[in-house]
C-alpha cells in the first residue's frame, strides 16, 4: 500500500468535514462580498492549487456571476506592478500556506484594503495569518508529495463560496452529494488493472477535456507527470484544435475526461476526431455514447452534474496515476526532483 | 523560400505601420477607459492570439495597474454564465476576426453595456463590427497557417494600450525601438543552421521562461508543434518547479527564453538546475552569464527591456520553428490536421 492511495481513499471523509465545518466562514465571507459589491475575484495559486483555481473560475463565473482573474505573481514580485484590487476579493490557495509568491499577492492586496481569503491545510500558516478569512482543507497532514485530498478540499471550498454567492440552494444541494459519489466510484468502479497494465510502458500522453473538467485534465496530467514521469500534456479541447492537433500520433494515447453533461456535444465531436485519426483513446466517462467511440473506458457513476463530476474524475485520474506508478515499479509517494513545498521567489 | 519566412521578415514593417496608424484609436480608447473608471480588462482569445493576451496581461497589470482576466468562453457559450462585466473593458483578439466563441464573449459584453474592443486582421470581420473599437493588425493577408506577423502586431496593439494607460511616455518610447530591434536580429543574428541541424531529429522539447517572456515560451512551443510536429511543451519557470521538474530527462532538450532583464535571477537559477541535471539546453538570450551556463545560444541583440524583448524572442522562436521544419523536410506553411481559421462552438 502507498500513502497516496490512502489519501485518495480519505477524500470522501475530508470533504464531508469541509462541507460541515466551512459553512459559517463561507456565509460570512459571502455576506462581505455582497456588502462590498465585489466585482472581481483574483486568485493566486501554483501547481495543483492552480488547477483548483481553474475549477473555481468556471463555477464562480457561472454561479456567482463574478469574473475571475488569475494572478501572475511575478507581476508583483519581479516587476513591482500594483494592479488595482480595491474592489476585488483576493484568494490565495496553497496546501502548505507557505507559497512565498502567493503570500506576496495577499500582502499586496492587504495593503490596498482588498478583501482577502486564504485556503490552506494549516491554520497557523503564513497565508492563513495574512488573509482576513482562512479556510482549512481539514485534510490532516498530506504525506504523499502528490497532492490529492487537499486538491478536492480546495475545490470544495471554492464551490461552497460559489454556492453562497449564487443566491439559491440548488448548487449547495449538488455539492452535498459529492462525498457519496466519490465513495461510490472508489468502492464500485475504480480503475481496472487491465487498463493500467495496457499503459505500463507509456512515455507520453495527452489529457483533454472541455468546460469544468478542464481543471481535471490539467491536474490529471500533473499527477501522471509527478508519479509516473510520463510526459502528459493537458489541453482544453477548444485550444487543442488550434495547433496541438498537428501532434496527434497513433503512438501517443489520449485520455478524454468526458462525463455526461453540458459539454456532451464537444466531447462527442472530439471522440469522433480521435477515432477518425485512429488514436488509442481512454475516456473517463459515464456516457454510453462516448464509451462506444473510444478504446477504453474508466467508468464513473451516473448522476453527476458539470460541477460535481470534476470531483469524481479527479479521484479517477489520481487513482490511475497512482496505480500506473506502481505498475511501473515506481514509488508514487516520493517523485524524483520535486519537493512537497515549493518556494518560488 | 517559404511563405512563413517572408511573413517573419515582414514584421518590422508591419509593426512600424501599427505604431504609426493605431495611435489615435488607442488614445480614444484609453480616454474612455479613464472616463469610465474601468477596473478590469477581460480578454477573450484562442491559440496564438491567447499568447498575445498573456503578454498583454503582464504589460497591462504592470504599466496600467488594471487587473486582467482571461475569458473561458465556454462559461458563456456552453454554460450560459453571465459574468458581470459592466465596468470592464472586454477585448477580443483573433487573426481572422471570426472566432465564434470569442465573438460570443464580445456579444455578451455588449449586451451588458461593457466597453468593447477587437483586435483582428480584417476591418470587416464579425468581431471588428461587433466591438465599439477595432484595431487592425495591418499585416496584409497572412498566408501561412502558422501565425507570425499578426501575433507581434496583436502584442504591439496591446502594449500601446498599456502605454496609453500608463500616464507616461517612457513605455511608448521603448515600443518605438521594436521594429529596428527585430530588423537587427533578423539581419545580424538569426538562428544558426548548426543549432537547427542539431535538433533535426528532436521529437519533444520543453520551452521555459519567466515573466513577460512566458508568452513567448507558449507561442514558441506552439510554432514548433504546428510546423515541426515536435511535442513542445511550455511552462512558466515557477510552475515547472511544481511537478513537471520530475519530467526532466537528458534525452529531451530544453529551450530557455531568457533575455537579460528583471527575471535574470530566476533565469540563472533555472539554467543552473538544468545544467546540474545534465540537460541539453539552448538559451534565447543576450546575457553572457546565461550563455556560460547552457549548451547553445540563440543570440538576440542587447538593449532590450522586459517589455520589448518578447517581440525579438518571438521572432527568434518563429525563425527556429520555420528552419527546423524545413530541415525536417516538412512544409511549415501547411501543417497537417490544422486549419487557419478554427471555429470553436
């Protein structure tokens, strides 16, 4: 057994805790966002946390109707830029709460009197202390270098903020189904050994998705990179048509994160293109139509929305990466070259 | 001779035209931005145009002090989201002016009464007609599928807007040196055949940069993908430390876009890391310190700032991609699978 698999399996419990214990903080933050008539949410994050921010952008713009920008921290840390954020909510996301450049964005925002929030796994981290609001991932120590449980916890906190700003209870109701859906996936579906063994010698792959699951294409590719040293590249389907399509090669498998939902049409179209070029494609889906068009399927449970499916597809890609790493004879808990806490100046 | 090389070589002339003829439009737009107290710039773009938007984010946040967000068009086109953009300047960038999803973002903004602008190569394109302000790339027809001259024209228009909003004339003075600097690079430096031949059989590479040149890492990787079918992957250096570092492999060359400037410290640190792992690295630089740490140097002229160097490093990467394509016996003007105008629904 690896630590990573334990941490993957702990996600339903962590998310239940986040759902139960973050409500008051989210409510208070959302009240202040409304009172201050916030018109922009500005998020600073790196690596896996940045992929949680991508999920957050979709759910916040769609459900809260507030535009979301991502910080390029070097604007502030290298160039001394001072983007005006007085009327913004500025959120820093970092597992350790120590990401130096993300912290610097929070400090810049604080100096301007912006509303600030931090999402970290440590109540006493520098980022938690810097921001006006702190939300804990409540994940306990994350021992594997490859982040899993803190990622979905970050996503959930952002989704709860979107639900709090959306004005209705519908999204919150959807989010409450997530822990059970991940449990169902882990208990009854999982990633078949047959598929893992098929890709045991894979050196490269593409991971594609459209809409909210683009965040999971990015994160899935990163997990595969970190734990398997496979050169996985993620693309939003819409960007893939602009250039990278020229790279398609029958020797490079494609993973299509395509659960049923509002992106069905785009997913089907891409599956058709891949099939036309004779590409070996594995879909992460619950859609029989997609299954019929691809070589392999990592099946996820039915009954997911565009906003809940990314939690389950995240678990699927984490599990695939972890199992592939083991099949390759590697240790997913301790990737070469990289450290758990990365300090970018 | 290829069309692509003609179009690369035409960039100084195109940029001179853009500099001379866009002033009035830029001045009018900037006046309206100030009058309306715009607090957010929201940019929609795909592919190469999106890389011009990345450059724009840095220069606008640093020089105009206005935060910049990128549209995820599917928020609007797939999910029916309505991000509030009443107090934003919304800019669509597209060579053809026909990108359906970018146009949809402009329409959404128009319905809200946002200030809108389009940057395209065609005065009579749908995007040009939709937006309140239109800026032409003034590049003449771009015949090569791989965009070159329209890319640097898009960058220049965005840089002129940043200069117009910056309140001082200093940045504009810098921008006026760009056509001559590109001419100097093309005439006196170029990309040595020896370096091109060395990478003739390259299948994969990484392209890294920090700060303003991150846009050129993205665009350079895309040019190499499109014209050479080499699986080039771009990373911001700061993100590369979060995971992708595990992918470093002595069989995969790295291209480091690292002209001298405010990112020197980060560039040197990355060059040191790559050298420590024994990675074959080519720097695009004018910095003798970097040159001493890498295997090969594509030399660019001295006297560039962090805001002018991306134009010259763009030309260097375009030229490298074009020459590599020819060395591989391919036709850079007509990549397989991809089309000049991509319509994403």
